[in-house]
């Protein structure tokens, strides 16, 4: 029985009484609740501070890294108002480097205006183009922007296509009859595939000449697999046979990327297709693939291709390409519906419409200073120029040579503007080496006389070309592509509406 107190409140824990222990426990729970609430608020505050601080730091870093344009918009004079006008036609490696270097050299003077006109507002970073085929890199990350870096350097840019040149009036004519004046004209029109008159090549092959071509090849491989899954029974042999004609660096890299796309992305997702029925060939007219490399590196590349099941046929030429086969000059035929042409390039055909001295196969005739004879103020560089190098040789049509030509052209144009004839340089190509990647894990490299191959060479290839990308944004995105490629298989997606 409970004991009563003077106030009539039981202290023995009855239903109507207050239990001191329960009250104490309730107080503890109340305090604990307040403590938990306060802890959550503190944690939220700390998280908010961290997030806010990170955002602020990124914003500051972004502003610090953001390039400043040479001219604010309200101070930039129109190109036509500069005393000395330099017009560059073509925005590839050679044209871009000439414009960028010329802007750098005239940073402290306001009498030289630079204008670049190009059919596209980007240029393809060619060493990485084959990687689009194997989904190693995203196509947008290989497209180097032109307009932004040129504007930041102080040049002007117009996306338009060359239609003609009036050398007497010193006027370049573009789309729609638009006219651009110049005092000095640098032609850097680049190249296009050379089919050497082989019947059927243009109609029945995919020529690798740019970003869109790489995406078409990527899509073609996936399309053939999708079609093959719809056929019951024996799979058609020509549909899953891929022939790359041309055993230079581009051809070998293309074959390796097709192999990577098939084996790393497609085969796991197409279990009804026997991987042994997929065939990849490389056809090379010379006696060896990668003829520009040291014989030891050629052997290393050939052994690597053979280990992957890629068949290399050398010493033969393709005599005809048909819808369902390739004919070779030794009488053999390869049944295929997929031919990729990488066997050669030629100067841009647009040069034939201009009144310029041309060689039979190498492009515009220039002297050792890159000037076009009998065309005052006209220069030619890149794949569209036949630049003499002694021994009746011309500078090779490579990105490495184009960059060096752009540098020399810019310095020579400035010397001509300043009337410093003794300041004109003779162009001499200095090869630094050659790097060829056969997928993400193997490459063959020759750098300053040092030859090496394998995984180390592949890592070196990626480090070098990542550093060569002009755009920091592209550099970060390509690095992200490669990193993600180590963790995930490429997705076999075919976006047919893009090409």
C-alpha cells in the first residue's frame, strides 16, 4: 500500500503518482534529444562550410586559370583597320600555330592584325582521332577549339570556306562572296585522302580523314554486330570482316582500335556472336608496316598485332574495292563489307582552283623560307605545301612538321613586315621521334634515337599527347576518359543521327 504525503500525491509509483526515477530518465532523454539535435545542426553547419569553402576555392581557381583576352571587346580594332594584315586560311596544326605564334610575337605592338578563316571552328587533334573508333576518348574531347584561344591571343576568327584569291587586289574571297583583305597570306589548307585511282574506293570504303570519319567507322562496326544478331544460323563472313588498307601509323592504330572495340565492348554484349568469326586485316603495299620506324619496332608492332589475331598482309596492293570484297594485285580476294582506307593523303583539292604553282603530288611550290614564288606576300605551310628539304625531298605531311612550319612562318612573316630580309629563316624539319599506340596498353615509340615498346611506351604516348593538347578543358576531359576506361567497359552505343 502506498504511503500518502500531506499533498495527497503518492510517492510509491502509483498510476497517478510521479516516479522520481522516471522523471529523471525523462529528463535525460530530453537532454539527449537536445544534444542530438545540436549535434546534427553542428554537423550540418560544418558540412555547409566545407561545401561553401570548396565552391569558393573552385571559383577562385577558375578565375585564376581563366585566360584573359589580349583586347577587351571595346578596344579591339577591326581586322581591316590594322596597318599590317595577316590572313591565315586553314585552322589545322600549321595554321593555328602560325596565328598563335604571330600573336605572341606582336603582343607589345598594335600594328599587326591576324585573321584566321577556317571551314570549322575546331581542329582535330589527329594523334587521338583513332581512339574515337575504340571508344577510348569522346569525340568532343578530341576537337580542339579554334575561336576561343585565337580571340584570347588577340587574333580574329571567321568560320567560312575559301572560294578564291585575287592576288592582284590582295583579297581572299569566301562563302557568299565575302571579301577579306590581306598584306600577307598564309595558306594552310591541309590535306584530304588520296585514292590513287583505285576503282571502287570512294564508293565502297570509309576513308579516315577526320573526326566524323572516325565516328562513322565506330558506328559501322557496331551496326554490323547489330545486323549479325538478326541473322539465324551461320553468320555472313563479309559482314564481320574488317579490312584496313594502309599500314602506316594511322592504319595500324585504326586496326588496333577496331580490335579493342570488338573485344572489349561488343563481344561481351553480343553472346550469340562467335569472336572467332570476326576478322581484321591490314593491307600494306610496302614490305613492312610502319615503314618509317626502326625495324625492331616494326617487328614488335607486327608481333603485337599477330597476338591479337589481326592479320597483316604486306607487299601487295588493293586493285579494286567492291561492295562485298577487296581484290589484291596477287590475285587474292578478301570477302568483306567493311573497308577502311588509310593508304595516303594529298594536298587539298581547293588549291587547284587557285592560280598557284603546284607540284604533281606535294602541293604548293615554296622556297626554303616558305614563300610562294611570284606571289608577293603569299606563304604556304602544312600538308598543302611542298617544302624543300634537300636531296629532292619535301617536309613530311605530319602534325609534328606542321607545328614547326607554323612557328617559322610566323617569324618570317613578321620579319617581312619589318623589312628584315636578313631575319628570314630557312625551314629545316627536325624530327623529334614518332609514337604509335596500338590500343591503351601497347605502343612503339622512337624518341630522340631511343626506342621502346610495350606498356611503358603506351603510358609515355598518353603523357606526351595529353600535354600537347592546347585546351586545358580538353586535357582534363581526355584524362577523365582514359581514367574511366580503366574502370568500365566502353558502352557499345551507336548514335546514327550524328553522321
